[in-house]
C-alpha cells in the first residue's frame, strides 16, 4: 500500500535542519505501518519501541539525559543505534508524557539522531499539562488514504497516471470509470484496514463490518480518554453530527443536541473530538479577503468526519444505495460529497479551510481556501448540477480571480468559473 506521506518523510530525512518528528493523525489511519515501512526502506536499521503498557519505558524518562536515553533505547530494542543510519520510532508516545518533553532535548543536544514519534490521540494528550517542545519538533499529518491512494491500492495505476499528469482530455474519456470508482470510494473510504480488506476479499459486507468495528473502537476510546464531565457531551455530538451534516444547512446547531444547549456547554467536547483527529471543524468566514483568518466567525461552523467511508457507515448506507443513487442516497449524497472534497484538500494541501455565507444567509459556498495571495472559493455539487448562484454572488462581491465548482460534470472553463470533476479535485492547484 503506497502512502504519499512517505515522500514527506524522505524530505524530513534529507533536511539538514531536521528536528524530531511528530506524526499526527487519528487512531487507525496507519501511522505505525507508515513509520515502519519508512524505516525498512530508507534506513539500515529501525529501533521500534511501543510505549503502551511498557513499564521499562515508563521508568526510563526520569530525566532527559539524551545519552542515557539512547542507551535505554538500545537495551529495549537490541538494536545498535547509530546516528544517520538508524530510525528511532517511539510509538504510542502519549502513554508516557515525559517522552514528549524529551524531544526538546534531542533537538538541542542530539539532533544527529533520527527520531519519529506517533500516538493515538496525541493532540489530546499534549493538552494535559505536558511540557510540550514548542519549536523543537517537526510535524507531519497523516490522513486516511485519499482517492488517488485508494486507486493505487486497488490496482488502477493507469487511471492515477492520468490524474498525476492532469491529462484533462483523457480523464474525460474515462469519466465513467472514475465516477463509478468514486462512488465506491464513498462507501469504502480510506481507512487502511478497510482498504486492505477490500483489496484482498472484494467483499462489501466485510468492509462495513470493519468500519463498524472502527467506529466502536473510537467510542470505547471516549470512556478511556475523555474527561468525565465532558463524556456525555462528546457522546451526544458523536451521535448527532452526521444527522446535522445530512441537512441542507450543515451549520452545526447546538439546539439539535438538546433544546437548552449552549456553545459554552459543548466547547470542550467539540475541541476534544477535533484535537483527537476524529472530526474537522470548518469555520465560517464573513468576508473573502486576505487574510482569511482575520474574518473568521468562530460562532458559526460545520463538523465533518475524518473519513468518507466511516461517514457512510455511520449513516448505515449500503453499497447499492450509493452506486445506484436511489432515494435513500439522495438525503446523504451532499454530505458524503462535501466530506470527500474536504478530505482531498486536507490530505494534499496544507491550507486552512473555511466556508462562506452572507449575512442574510441566502448565499453559501461550501469551502474557501487561501493559496498565497489568492482566495479560492469552492462550490461542491454531488451530481452534474451546474447552477452556481451562491458562488456567483461571492465572485461578484469580492472579485475573486479563481472560482471553482466541483461536480460529476467534465472539466469546463468559462470567463468567471472553472468546473473541476470531483474525481480530479486533487489537481485544483494545477488547474487554476
């Protein structure tokens, strides 16, 4: 299974100013596999240590003497760790908070060692009084497999090659194949275990079973990691967010949780879900001008999930519903399509993502991103509908140079708007 993130890891390895690396990502997106694959392919030796339930490691970090710590890593792994040719992997590092603090000292005193760390819910654990090594670490985010990685996993290399070349004419020729595979991806998604199962068995029922097991594992994590006072609220949001996403107006409404709900009551619970990597919080911007972050309305936002396949599982959609597009699918296709587009942007571009609506609430554009000195609004259409009234309102008001609509229709460009097929949205920067 090929993951694009390995290219970023290679860049990190070759960077003369390399610092210890934190690989961020939700549980079960493949962090451990990726780091071990990276070590096996690009280093002579890999010293892998799992911190979870490891009493020796919990005793090791009583101070931050890097020479002593390296000796401890050698004793634990049996690997003769040498700078430059050994990758040190500290997995489940959130189980030993002092190990996170130690990265500062490896950066300052022993940068010759190549150290990468990963951990489920790492973002949450760093909020628990840990002395975090600010400015002393590099970061890399790992997401579920995007559509291109999924196509590679199922052996559609030639279709990926067309996307990578951005061969618009050839992509159009094979649009029927891309459309079918994209709908299939809406069901399967990009969780590595799920994709691997589908590759090996081609069994949609098995896919759904694994997805439901992943969802259940996340729910069990709640009772283990969420502060007791916030647990009921996290569960409420978990059981409700997909219903809100299915509505035409996808703005998160606290009153949908319970009639008397207030923002202050649920803020910590939402932050926990976002910090854990399970959900993405997309804020509204009131104005489409640079810098976008100067116009964020923090009181209005949408909550999306980490994976389109898990969202379809949470909505209990079967494969026939998605591929055939029956009446049940109509209710959810908008949320699945927006979830897909969000995932593609997040996995390929390191840019903040917001949405826009006017004050009257009569016009709304699904996503707005800032690339260098340009504001790019992106309107998402689940089918071949080419009406873009809200995007037109935005474009005329803010005189945006690039305006993108993404839909199942073929590539099309006119004087003010560019339509990019959903299955080629990965190339948005190349196209515009």
